[in-house]
């Protein structure tokens, strides 16, 4: 998955902001990690403040 596509999908999930959306974001980040590596995941976590919204920390391995 490209970072641009992940950004589009994560933006939708962040706007909704519920528990199910946290799980969706985790799945998206896992897909990003498969193609872009941990650096891509960390970039998205920082960009969308996912640490504050969903408790997802930079450097944390994301498992679906």
C-alpha cells in the first residue's frame, strides 16, 4: 500500500474516531509496514497524532 493511499484511508478513520476505527487503523498500518517498513508506519503515526488518538506509538510493531 502506498503512503498516499494509507493517508486517505487513515484520514477517514481518524474523522470517525471510535474503537472500531482504531482497529481499522492498525490493519492499515500493518499493511503499510509490509511495503514501506517501520519508517512509513512511524511517519503516519506522527502525521495523524495516532499516539494521542488511539495509543499507537512510533517504533511499536503493529500487528493486525
